């Protein structure tokens, strides 16, 4: 009997939910849980029994936010991904619905979206999710009338060469959120330019971890933006240059100043997205230009 036929009956239904949580790009970067008493295999994925429940699925016919809470026991590996520092990549959740009494073992997608926050209450992990339809309501990025470049560094509009701006080096030591690189890992002139850049490495699951470089001290100590998951001495990391997103002119107003990272650091001035020649003098002021 199919899923639809069982749904229309009064007594034959034995509903169960399958929760598929995808948290990375590696093939095994997912968790699969079910509220049934025994494991269930669907599309080659085995869903393990867990004390887990979800809120009501709200369909209003609009793109309004309809956040849903999923509650589960706290002693699950998923809880560790939200401890101290959030995951680098988006955590997606897909909920399938089916019936144990369905001989065709048909499980249909009932809800899909992403995890936006998590909290711990007593012995429960509560994750708050929003449906995928909310992304359709977001306002797109707008170009502003401003001095600095608004493009995302190495993004589709910036088009700077990320590979050319990267260095691969082994970490010498790790202390808190600060890593120390070997001496001479890059030239003294370039080290300060890594502020605002990135440090990337692979964690134990094979997923990419990314942190922003907040400060560079002593030419080889980099302070990063968050908890350094699975980063230990000897781990190879990719260090990527930052950018000041600015265009400076020389004192005589002719030619670019060397502080213009877009040109002298990335050779990418043709894609500069700011408005560097906005007049700095206000034409509407209290001073009369004639008397």
C-alpha cells in the first residue's frame, strides 16, 4: 500500500519521521535520525533511533518565516557542532515522513530548510530551523554610493585570484585562537596584508574549516576569529591575503598610492567596486560663495 493510501485510512497508519542533517560537503558529513524504535534505511541511508521530535509544519501560502523547533537528547554528536563556535558551512535539515505499515517503504519530503540556531535546555538540544522558502524573500545585495569597494573578496564580482593570493604552510603551534607559523613563511612586507584574510584547513571529517584573520603580530602569529576545530601543530593550512577594499591617490592626485591593495596586492583594479572620486567638499553649506 502506498503512502497516500495509508494516509487516507483511519487505522492502518504508523507514522514515523526521518531527520537528515547535512552539515558539510564531505560524503559522510551528515547525521540521520528517526523517531521510530528501530533503524530505518531509506535511499541507502540508515536512520538511527533517537528520542527526537519536531514542531508543527506550518504552511500559510506565503513566504513568511515559520521557524520550527526540533528537540532531541543532548548526548548526540550533532550537539558538538554547535559547541563554542558554529559550523563553518550551512547546516541543512530535511524531514521525511512515512509509515512503518507501508510495504512500499515510501518516505516523502515533508519539510526542508536550514538550522539557524541551537540551544541547550536541561538534557535537550533544541535546534531552530527555518524553511528553505524564506531565502526567496531576502533582499538582494545593492550597490551603494561609497568610497570603499563593496564586493566580497574573491567573490564572483571581485574576481581576484584567490589561488595566487594563497600560501600553504604547516602550523608550528596553536594557543587558543592564535596560531604560530614558521619564521620566514612569507615576506615581511606582505605579512601585514593578511589581516582580513582567511585561514583554511580540513577537519577530521574532511570538511573545510574557515576563519578570518583578525591580527598579525611578530610577522608569524595570526589571531583568528573563532574556535580552531581539529587544528593542531603540524597541520597544513592555507593562508589567504586580505584586502583594504580602498583606492587611494598619491598626494599630487596623479596615480594610485601603494596602499591600494586592489591594484598593488591583487592586480585587480579593473574590478574595483567603490566610488573613489566622490567629492569630499559639501556643495551645500553655511558659507556663501559670493560674499
